[in-house]
């Protein structure tokens, strides 16, 4: 092999190696999210401290079939896919502590969307005073519309920077700040606007307070 042939072979070999390296770099591998444990100088609880105390255990929802129904006293009933909720609405973050009637609590960074934004899209009937939430496992609860609007209440899809798991409520959990944990409904499938202020959800119909303020007893 003459000198010129050797040079051409070296150049060709270099191009193959270089090209292979570029191709490998183009394939981006997504790494597991890292949990945020401090936010703006405030220490956060681990997301695993949000325990499962649901009525039927963690629910596994097939997200390709999932639709969030918004109905009742609205001008336009809508069904949102998971992607429509998280990709076409303004995202918000807020540190909120959940307090369970069993005695444990967990302070976490929640990411989600404002229910107010959804309500603006569907349009509310002036008669609506109550928001009723339904879950995949048959659980239900309600809150005053006025409370949700004034407190900028979120439906969350991330906790401490990590997408919710089945145990923490995937795809959506109600971040019901300043309310006892039984108002933090997981696996939300339907949100109904109503004028029925006497509606009682799963635990409320079993003697728990419908108001559920943290500064009051959770029993009526």
C-alpha cells in the first residue's frame, strides 16, 4: 500500500469514527427526574411522605384513554386529555402542606394549573356555588367555588419536580391548601359545577366536616 493510499485510509477511518460519535450524541437519553427538596430557601418533605390513605388503594390509569370531564353549571361542557391540560395552560408552582386527619403532614412543591383558568374556558353559570370532584376509584368531595377562586387552587400533576405516581394521585390531585387531607382528592376524572351546597362526598357523608378547615375539627 503506497503512502497516498495509507493517508486516504486514515482519513476515511477518522470520518467513520467521528460520524459514529455524532450519531451517538444525537440520541438523547432521558434520565430519571431528581426530587427537589429545597425551594426558595424552604425545606421540603420527600414526596414519599404523602401516604396513600385512599378507599381502594393506588389507582393505575391508562393515560391514553384518560379524559377530564368539566360539566354541570357551565356554558360549554368539555373533556380534556392529559396532554391538553399540562401543555396548553399556564403552569404554576406553590409550596403547600397537606395535613392528614391521621396525624401526619407533608410540605411539598406542587406544580399544576389553576382551576380558575379551566373555569374561564368553559364559562360558569352564575348559579354555580359548589365544585364537586369525582375520582377514578369512586371517591368524591366538594368545595365552595368562592374558596377555589379566591385561593387560586391548583390541580397538581407534579410534586417536588417529579410527575405524580399512582400513589400520589396521577394524573391529577387537588391541592386543597388549608383544608384537611380528605379534601385532597386524587385521580380526578370529573369536575362538576353545581348549586348544591349540601352535597356530601365520601367522608363527609360519614360524619367528616364539609368545611374541613385546618383550624377546626374534621368531625361535624
